[in-house]
C-alpha cells in the first residue's frame, strides 16, 4: 500500500509539472492573417518586446469593449513599455468575413490574426472569450485574465509595468 501511495504521489508530481510547463510558453500553432496567409503564432512573439494576446470574437460584446478600452491607452503602452498587442479572433470561417470591416470601423491598430479552427485556443486550454495572455520578453506567459470588466485594462497595464521595471 505504501508503494502504491508513493507511485501515486510521484505520478501526480510529474502530471502537475508537465501541466505547468505547457502553460508557461505560447505553443507553436498555425493561425491565419486576415489575408488568409498561414503563419505560426511564435513568429509574432518578439524576443525583445512584451506581447499581449487578446482572444476575441465579433459576436462577443465584452471582447469588443475590452479592445476599445485598450485602444484608448495602447499608444501610451507602446511608447512607455514597447508592448505589442495581438488580437486573435476565434470567429469561424463564415463570420470571419465580418472581421476586417469591424476592425476598420473600430480603428483598432492591433495586429489581428484568426484562430478559425481554434487550435491555439485548445492548446492554451481556455473556453471563453475574452481571454488575455501577457507574454514577457523571454516568451513566457506571465499573466492571464478571463472576461472583461471596465478597468481591467489598468490591471493589465500594472502587469505590463512590472515587466519593464
């Protein structure tokens, strides 16, 4: 019985260790540009910049409110912290056609990518949008946030600020 407990503890340790490792970096997964070009998400994670990844969808009102709120302060973030924001839509192929017009109407100056097959979403293991990931200059996920309430963008800014100190 003691031997079985020992193996269970060791197995649990390795399970937790491997789980933590998978969430610490952005996986190598292909996404699409709005022009339909296939690119690997890692191509957009710069080693010399802090990167914010915001998952959203055209049908998600909180997502659009979050990206609107960040847009108001994003120029300051770029100047003060040299941060890059990737807005990744999880819209399916049918609703993806609405994305370019929405982005233009909103005036979002983000890099917009599409995870139509939701492969990146599955790899990062989250269910709902908006979902935000903060990536440090070493490519490590250092902060995540699910949902949006007014003011969350300032909490995110505080986390970004910590990385530039």
